[in-house]
């Protein structure tokens, strides 16, 4: 009790006070048992001195903080505040040392990187956030997911485990720490910290909180649905198709009460299309699937034929009552369309591609770091894993560029710099820092059960996804995307970031020249078109399947079993198996072009078009066109295997160029002089049938040099958001020559390394838009017309696009493939398999493991690397 009284210090307690208290304490306790036996007087002497030193340090720290108040800002609502992830690494509050939030720029840095920010900016005051996860109670039961969804009731939980969080104010460069909350802190600091803690982190704004099948929309036909007074009464069971003997997959038309079977699948399963044919004859729009109707009407499968999707019918109870159906007594006997799709995925594609049910050995270390799924981000994860498995991207963003160098080259906000974020991602994936084998992991899978310390289990590419998708209508969203489209978008962003130094552009390793030869059937003259591409898209000729007999026998067997009311097991299913060589032959085969305008005869005629490769890239990417358009432009995925060899030789696809005995078609003809560039009307018509306006179709055909439907379609899809996409084309060449060219824009393009002549031509072609001008230069390699603006400028220059693309032998080896599960590229799941260190490795989001049976015949994108001679 007396000792406690000694520590009731006044505010002006100093070193002399501590000596005074020590003398009092010594005189009363020196001869006591307490003083002689346990602690001794010397202990209390040093203890009091230590308290005094700590007090003096606290006062000095507060003075130091007040000195740096000019570097502290109170955040405003418009400020982007980062507090969950380091902007140049993947450190977070759970990492050793926590995260340091700059109270001036509101950027976050890990313990090993915060001094880089101090050295670059001089900002001294930081909020240090540390988190530790509380170990879970092993006796607590775990909920089993019942729904293929994330963040929804019955699905996979996204709730964060409980964490202990601590805050402190840190002053650099000495890392002086002050506790928070603390009433002695300056008001400006307290307001700044409160603002940071109250704000929603910029990282979290980009994170998706739920992933599930798209919510059904209310049908436009539901409220005004016509129902015929025809006396039809539908029984509660024993249904059968009115047109055939099918007793499953039956649909009740909600207008006339007809019960008809559903659509037929490619393998003969499903129905006989009678419900669809009935709609085509009557135009009665809505049908409900019998067997999915229960007391919970929200689970009923209602399909709208004109809207071509599953919909919600708010008046379904009323519509069913019209035909005497008491839904409250019905039981579920059929899967909905969505459930059947998910069931098929889980039973075959998902299990096979993800190698489910097999004991896969987890892999750790450099190059074996997974990417956390942010919600529909598996397309990004699979593509980035493969991309950073190429030597060009490894050299550019990892081996030849250190993190601190990229940070010094970045602007004030490194989260907006492509070079910085690609370097950050490369170091995160390839360094091995975030791929450590856990010594002891609890059931949560990410937390050491004893210490609560974070165990690396993949890195979340939050900042990279936000940056790479900025301004893009699809990749900026939280929806699932096509991995192919993202891959090409990624290469485009990388290419643009290297406009001033194209020789360092790693995306060049994927690019190659495609040469198209068009032979005029009437004049015998030829025309050569050359374009740059980075992916070779291949059609899949099902008639070339090597197991056609087995497929036919399977379809017969399936029909017999279904007629007997039996179902086939997954092991009995036979899918067409098409060799990759057949797909390549389909690509290189000649095709007839009808209604071709020939400048050799100044009239329309037929022509023969053939396609070859003028150069072979270092890395060859093959895209299998598994998604095709059926009648009525309904997309369908081909359920097919592709036999892909480990080694590939495409030397026979090398183009030969203009031959000595060939004569070129004239560059211009009478029609093009009067009416502007010639347009392949047949391609325009095909595009218009898909629903595109004529102006866009004509622009697509002209900008792809009449090279066919596929290039025109790709141009359309990549220029949908152009501000001038709907501006009509100018007829004739007279107006074109009067375009005003801003010399300031010309100088800007010249500063990027382009020739003045090429810059003027590009600006002229794009109406003075500098960004489109740069794109025009890159999309018109070796275009002779690109040099017709300024004849006074020498043509002996080397523009970025004029430089030769990588070329070499046509022999390749399979290095990776990306597989897709689902019926659409905008849904489902993507997984990557990569050949590393003599073995196949599966990259399934954050899971990285040794692949036991890589499904090479189920790939969507195949990546080959050239074999050195």
C-alpha cells in the first residue's frame, strides 16, 4: 500500500523527484525482509529512473510529432485511402510489422517498404495498423455450403474471422511510436486517424462480396400475359409431351396449357424441341418447367422464349391456377435449368478440370504463389499465372526490375501506374515471399493456431484488377469475363505502356504477322493483306473427330436407355475427340469469297482467300472456338475433346509472300475513287444480321481490309465504346484530304518515337484523336499508304511497329493451357495448368498443387513456346 503511494506522481515529475522518492523508500525498507530478501533497494532505484526516462521520451515524441504536423492531412471524402494492402507489395495488416498508412498521401506500405516512401516524399507521420486473428475454437461446428454461391445464405461464407487490432502513430525515420487512441495527441492527428479508420478502404471498394448465378429478371410478358379460355386442366402428376412420348424435361406453356418437351442437346439428350417449336408457331412467350413447381414458387423454372432466358413471373400462382394447378401440394422432381447446368459442371467438368477427388500435393516457393479469387476473378488469375510463366514477362518485371526501382519510376500514386503494379504482381508471384509452407495451420486454413500469425495462402490482386480494368465497361465490373478477351486487353495495356520504349515491350513475344492472300477468280491477280495478331483462333471441325463411330453408338445407346427411363453415368458418356491438327488444317484451308470487289476488273466477282502466318512468335497462343452461334444467334458451347500434342510443328503454315509469277491487283479502282473504300457487302450483311448497325459494320470491314467475318467481328467488339463509332463514313477521298492536323499533336506523337509522316497520317485517319492515332499506327504495320502524307520526310526510319516482330522456327512445345467450366465464357470457372520444372502444376485461384492428371484435351486456350534450334 505504501509502495502504491510512491507512484502518485505529479505532472512535473522529474529525475530529482525520483531520487527523493528513492531516499524515502530506502530509509523505510532497507532493513526490512522485503528489501533484504527479494528485490533490494537498487531495483526500485532503477525502476524509478526507467519511468522517468519513459516520461521524457514521451514528451520528446510529442514534440517531434508537433514538428511534423505540416505533413499530416485530414482526409476528405474524395480521397482514396489505402489501409488494407501495401501499394508496392502484398503486405497487409496481418503481415509482420503490419501496414503503415501515410497520413499525407493516404497510401499504405509494408514494414520493409515504408522507408522508400519517406525517402521519396519526406512524409514522416504514419498510422501503423496491426491485426492478429484470434484462433478458432476447435469445438465449434462448421457450416457446410449448400449453394454454389459466395456471400449468400447457404453458400460459402465470406465472414471474416475475429481479429485483434492495434493502432499506433509512427514517426520516421526513427520509427518513434505513440499509442493510439491517446488524448495527448494533437487534434489534427486524431482527426486524421479517425478519418482514415472511418473511411472505406479503396481496396475494399473493388472487392466483390457475392458471387452467384445472375439474379432472374421479371419478364416483360408476365403482367400482361394472355391466357386462353380453352378449358385445359393440368393434372398434378403423370405428365407427358403432347407431341411425343417424353415424360421428363416437360414444359407447360402458360398461355394455352400445352405440355411439351424441352430442347435437345448436342448429344441427343434433353427433349425433342417441341416446346420451342410450339413457341415459333404460336409466339406464346412463357413456359414453366413441370417438376420444379413447389410451394416455394421462387424456385420454379420459368423461361421466356422472346427474352431467351430464365425469368421471374410475379403472377405465377395466378397463371398456374388458370389451369387448375395447386402449387402448394406439388413436390420437386426435376432440376431447374440452372441446377442442371451446375450439376453437370460439378459431376464432370469441374471435377475433371480441377482434378477434384484426388490427393494433390500442394506446392510452395518461387513461382508457386496462388491468386485469391476476388469474386469472379478466376479469368484474371489464370491468365496472369500463365503470362508470368513466360521468360519475357519474368525478365521485364521481375529479374531486370527491382521493386524499389519501379517505385522510384512511378508517379506520386503508384497504384495508378501500370509498370509499378505489374512489377508488384510479378514479385508477388515469383519471389516466393507469399508462398511459404505453413508449419501448423488451423481449420481456417490461413492462421497459425498457436500464434495467430498470418500464413500466406495466395495474394489478392486488388490494386492490379482495379487498374487493369479502369475505364473498361467489362473488366471494371465484378462480372465473370472471357479469359481470351482479358488476355488481349492485358497485352494492349502493356503495349501502350511501352509506347516510348517499344524495344522493352514483353507483349511482343506473343505477336505475329498474319498474311491473307486473295486470288481474284476473274483476273487471276492477287491481293495480300497483312495484320498483327497475338492469338490464333481455330474452329473445331466436329466432322474430323477420330471417334465418330463411338459417338454414334453412344447416341443410340443413350436413346435406348432414355426410352427405358434409365440414365447414363458419367463414365458412359462419349464426347467427340478432334485432333489439333484438324483445327490447324481448317484454319489454313482456302475459302471462297463471294461478291468480292476486284480492282482488276472494277466489278464484283468471286475470290479465293487463304491465310498463313508471315512470322512465328516466341509464344504461340491457340484459342479453341468452343463457343459457337446456333440458328437465331443463340450461343452454344461445344462439348468436345481436343487431342493436343506436347510438341507442335506449324512450319507448313509459313506464308510465301508475293511470288514471281503473281500480279498484284491495282490499289485503287474506279469504284473506290468515286465511292470511297470498297466494302465486302457479304460480310456487312452477316454483321447486320447479328444486330449491329450498318455504319459500324462498314467501318469494321474497311478497318480490317475486307479480310473476312472474324476479323471484322473482333474489330467491332473492341471498338464498341469509340465515341465516333456511329459517325457515318465520308464518301470519296476529297473530304479526307481536308482534315485539319494539329501540329502540337504531331509533336506529341514524335516525342513518343514515331515519324512525323506517320504521325500526320495517323491523326488524319483518326480525326485528330491522339490516342486513336497511336492505336492506328500499331494496327497498320508496313502499310505503304501510311507514308503518303508528307513526301519531304525520309522513310528510312524505324518506327515501333516497323521493327521486326520475333520470328524463328515453327516448332513449339506445350507450356500451359487454360480450361473453362460452364456453358458461357461469362460464367463458370477458369483454371490454369502450367508445365514447370518438368512437371504439370495446377493453378486454381489460390490453390497451387502438383497436377496428377492434367486435362490437356479440355483446354480453351493453349500456350506453346518455341523450341530453340
